[in-house]
């Protein structure tokens, strides 16, 4: 999906709206395993006093695997993205701007980049997921397993002495 910016570049006050289903496959990782259904993005590119801004609302549903307990779950991704665009040559290396090459723009690239920047470092089914027992592999969210908690080796030596 590309949008033609000729009606907004150099025309303060003008905007172009877009609404489509973006390709979010670049978001897939070991933890985010599947895009469910059709993601949606709607927004606009607006020229405000000569400055181009892209604003977009994204909604998508993804299938995830919890980093701690390996359980599968689905998560809703919703977000509002705002990005400054510039067709000025100096914007090429400026992290504040997305450089616009020519007069067309693929909003998908910006949306994917912003979503990756926003993504959480870890994928957890719930914030306090207890994960799996390192000894027996039991899912500790379902209750304690029969393994003994790790004992400090110095205390273990003491316990041996007392036996
Ligand atoms: Zn979990
Ligand atoms: Zn265990």
C-alpha cells in the first residue's frame, strides 16, 4: 500500500486519509508467532504549516507464546502512531524524521518500525507469570510442584552436618 503525497507536500492544511489492512508479518518473532485475522490501520498524513505528520491507529491480534511458561495466548495490539515525515535531503540521517523519497509513502513501513520500537522486551501471559519449574518443568501457575526450593549450598552443608 502506497499513498500519493503530491496533494499534501507543499500544500499546508491538506491531508490524505488511509484505511487498510497492513502486512505486519515483520512483527513475528519466537514469541509472537502468528497474526490473527486482518490487522487494521487508519489514519492520515497531514501538512501542518509545511510539516508532514503521519498519524495512525492500529489494531491487530497476535498469537504469542509466553517467555516463562510457554503457554499460547492471544494479545490485542492497539496503538496510536505519530511520526514526522520530511522530504528534505537532511532528513535522511535524522532520527527525528522518516525520510520521504519522492512523492509516495508506504505507511506500513513506518507503522511496523514504530510497533517494533514500542514492543515490550518480554512476552508474558500475565505480568506475574510464575513460569516453569527448572527441575521438573511443571507449570507453577497451576500450583507448586513437589521439588524442594533451592537451598543455599552453605546452608545445605550445615544441614548435612546436623544430620
Ligand atoms: Zn506465562
Ligand atoms: Zn518442580
